[in-house]
């Protein structure tokens, strides 16, 4: 009944408009309503935010693009038969409750249809009938609870469909049967309790699947069985507490996996270990208490790992990341129970460039925690640091950074050519690195501490060690220079002078305090250690590298790239 009434009203409106059109028609027989912008040369009409309550029907029938977004349109019945040549139609942000049946039947060339931010409650078998060229369909932010299993049966060209922000609980098994080219499917912000496996069995070309912010409890065996090209899978903000060992195992092309903000209580090592193409993994905001030995097994291509906000995390095994030889970025912020980092945590990761451990509960940090030579960015702010001698190395890095902060793309002249380089090697979040102790430094920035406040007394034994070390390095390097072929000797000389310079910079205090009692401390080790000593130190450690590189020191490897001098800055 109601539909008939609407139909009648619509036809009356159409007739009125046609009459009006005949009366007022300009040269080409069309009218451009005042709030619209009609760009007839490019067949585009923009009526966004024009307070329209109806679709204007007297526009140029040759139109390719029509923007009706941000209006007050409620009905679209019988509105579009006039615009058969539309390619893009935007009805976003209106008040449409139903798109009815066959209202787009003549839009054979429509490729983009935006129906987002309306109040559409259901799609029937014929709601989208005729849209054979449709590529992008946006139905996000509506009130869809139900989609007829045949709703997409004519949408053979569809590659992107956004159904996010609806009230979907379930998708019919054959919903995507005709949509063979579907590449991106947005199902986030709905009410799914489980992965809609049956519907996903037809989407074999899918590359992007968003299921974020639903109510999914687990990923079962076979849930993702028919997604051989999937690249990105977003499962964040569900309540997943269980991943079946084979739940994800068929996703061999998966590049990006987000499992943040779920209810996982352990690192899902086995469910992930077949994802050999994975480069980005997010596990932040779960209830993981322990990151064990080889937690990310088999993820050889992993580059970015996010394990922030694990409020129950207490322990990280020093070999947790050893399989991840391509790891570049590790985010470990807000793991508020972490009091200590294992010493060699990153030593299986020769490519790591970015480490963030902000707002943990770390009281001290040691230079050997981080491959400082290699890093581009180290973020350690917000920890309750005890700024004693042990942090001398960090203080030195900070002073260096302060005197030469990062200026991206600074243009310098190199051999008459303009080259863009970064002027600082390592970015530090120095504004957030504050001290909790000792007294006198509490709630001060470490950057503002003076050398003497860090109490880095270097005693006479240290002076002797420096001398011995220097002699030792000279001998070693001299030997190398003597034995090595000519072309290598130049490098070594350069290295030597750099080492000497570093040592000279760190020497003066030791002379002035010759008579103070010697207290061996961490800082001395790094202030006075020459690379060769550090080499020895590492070499004496038990083997840890599963790839047989156990005796090769990190710094030595890095130096081969010639990126930075062979020195641990302190
Ligand atoms: C659709 O596009 C094709 C190719 O651009 C064109 O030949 C055809 O006339 C168009 N159809 C309509 C109804 O505009
Ligand atoms: C439709 O219009 C909205 C609001 O103006 C805009 O955000 C959206 O990108 C448009 N959609 C398309 C497909 O152009
Ligand atoms: C679809 O929604 C319209 C408008 O809310 C309603 O009249 C109609 O009964 C619904 N159809 C189905 C199959 O639920
Ligand atoms: C859907 O609505 C939410 C909240 O109102 C908004 O943040 C989001 O941008 C909307 N999405 C689209 C595609 O318009
Ligand atoms: C998931 O974790 C939250 C936060 O601890 C908890 O409130 C909720 O009950 C858990 N849900 C399930 C299904 O385990
Ligand atoms: C510095 O403080 C840390 C943490 O309180 C402590 O573990 C370390 O032994 C201290 N170092 C020295 C040299 O006192
Ligand atoms: C630096 O230069 C690169 C390429 O020239 C450019 O892509 C980048 O945006 C620049 N970054 C900044 C911070 O200017
Ligand atoms: C400069 O530093 C930025 C940020 O760390 C890095 O992404 C970029 O590759 C660096 N550029 C050069 C030329 O070193």
C-alpha cells in the first residue's frame, strides 16, 4: 500500500518536473538547481550539502558523475532512470532507509556507488539489480541486519565492498558467489560472533579482509581456508581467546595481520608459524604474560612487530625474536610490568632500526640491550629510570643528539653535488627520558643532568685499562695493517683515528680524579672499551645464534656495511 502511494507521489513529482523543465529549459534542455554546481563540460553535477529532500530529476541526462552527499534525501524510488550514463553516484550522508527494488536498473555503467552513512536496514534480492559494472560499493554506516543471499548476484565487476558499521551478525553462504573479483571486504564494526566462513568460501581473490571490532571469539580450523591471495587480515578488537593451530595456516601470502586488543593469553606461535610472508604483526593489547623462546617461529620476513600495552606481560625470553632475522621495528610501549629487558634480546636481528620501550617499568637500561650502532630511532621515555652511572652511555647519546639533532633532508655539498642526508644518526625521545632517582636527579630530564651528577668516577685502574686497551688496539690494528692487503689498510687507519678520538674525548676526567678509589661500574666498561675488547666480551658468551653465526659479533657485522664507525658510542 505505502509503496503504491510513494510511487504515485513520485510520478506526480516527475510529471511536474518535466513540465517545469519544458517551461524553464535552457538551451540544452536541462536545469541546474540553485544549490548545485553543474559542470556540463565534464558531465559532472555537484549537489553536496544542498539541503535537497529529493533527487533532482531534471539534470543533464548525459551526466557521468552526480554528487548528492550530505542532503536530506529519504526516498530514491524512480529517481535514476533519467541518468543512464552515470559512472559515479554519491548518496552518502542522507536519510535513506530503503533503497527498494530495481532502482539502479538502468545504471549499466555505474562503477562507484556510495550509500554510506544512511539508515538502510536491508538489501533485497533486487535492491542492486542491474549494476553490472559496479566496482566500488560503499554501504558503511547503515543499519543493515540482513542481506539477501542474491543481493549481489549481478555485481560481477565488484572488487571493493564496504559493509562496515552495520548490525550484521551473519552472511548468507552464497552471498558472494557471483562476485568473483572481490578484492577488498570491509566487515569491521558489526556484530559477528564468528568468522563468516561460508560466505568467504567464494571470495578466492580476496586480498584485504577487515573484521575488526566485532565479537569474534575464536578462529577455527577452515575459517580462512579459501583465501589464497589474502594480503591483509584485520581481526583486532574482538574477543578472540583461541586460535586453532590451523585456523590461519592456509594464508601463505598474508603480509599484515592485526590481532591487537583481543583476549589472547599466550603468543599464538603455532597458529602463526606457517605465515611465511608476514611482514607486520600486531599483538598489542592482549593478556599475554610471557613471550617465550622463539615466540615468532618461522616468521622470517617479519619487519614490524607491535607488542604494546600487554598489561600482564612480565617476562620476555632473550631469544624471543631470534627467528625474525628481518625485523626492523619493534614497538613495546606500555608494557607496565616489564622491569628488565633481557640482555641480548635484539642480537639475532641485524636489521633492527627502530626500538620503542616507552612507559615500561624499566629502572635501568644497558647499552648491550640495544644494537645502538644500527638503530635509527630509540625511544625509551616514560620509564622510572635510576639515573646512575649505568646510564652513562645513554647520557652520552643524548648529549650527542642535543648537539646535532635530526634535521631531515638537510642538503649538503658532497663533491660538488647536492645530497640530502640526515645529520643525526639516532633519534631519541629525549624530552620524555626522565629520572626517578637517585636523589638530586628525581623528576629531571636525563638530558639536563651533568656529567658529574651521573657520578661516573673513573679511577686509576680505569686509566690503566684505557692505556692497556689503547696499546692492545694499536697492536691489533697494527697487526692487521701489517698483514692486510693494501686496499684494506686505509679503512683500518680511519677506524683507528676514530677510536682514538673517541677515547681522547672520554679521557680527561680520568686524569683529574686519579686518586679516587676504583669502583668498577658499567659505564667504565663502555667508556673505555675499545671495539676489540667488546668483541672479546661477546665472543666469550655462549653461542646463541641458531644460524651458526654464534661467534660473530653484532657490531662487527654492522661495520661491514660501512654504515657507521666501528665504535660503541657512550
Ligand atoms: C557505457 O559505456 C560504454 C563504453 O564507454 C559506452 O559505449 C556505452 O554507450 C555506455 N552506456 C550507456 C548506457 O551510457
Ligand atoms: C561521497 O561524498 C562524501 C562526502 O562528501 C565523501 O567523503 C566521499 O568520499 C564521496 N564518495 C565517493 C565515492 O566519492
Ligand atoms: C526491508 O526494509 C524495509 C524498510 O525498512 C521494510 O519495509 C521491508 O519489510 C524490509 N524487508 C525485509 C525482507 O526485511
Ligand atoms: C562511520 O561512522 C563513524 C562514527 O560515526 C565515523 O567515525 C566513520 O568515519 C564513518 N565511516 C564512514 C566510511 O563514513
Ligand atoms: C575478554 O577480556 C576482557 C577484559 O579482561 C574481559 O572483560 C572479557 O570478559 C573477556 N571476554 C571473553 C569472552 O573472554
Ligand atoms: C644503577 O641503578 C640500577 C637500577 O636501580 C642498578 O641495577 C644498578 O646496579 C645501578 N648501577 C650502579 C653502578 O650503581
Ligand atoms: C625528504 O626527502 C624525501 C625525498 O626527497 C621526501 O620523500 C620526504 O618527504 C622528505 N622528508 C622531509 C621530512 O622533508
Ligand atoms: C633519515 O632518517 C629517517 C628516519 O629515521 C630514515 O627513514 C631515512 O631513511 C634516513 N635517510 C637517510 C638518507 O639516511
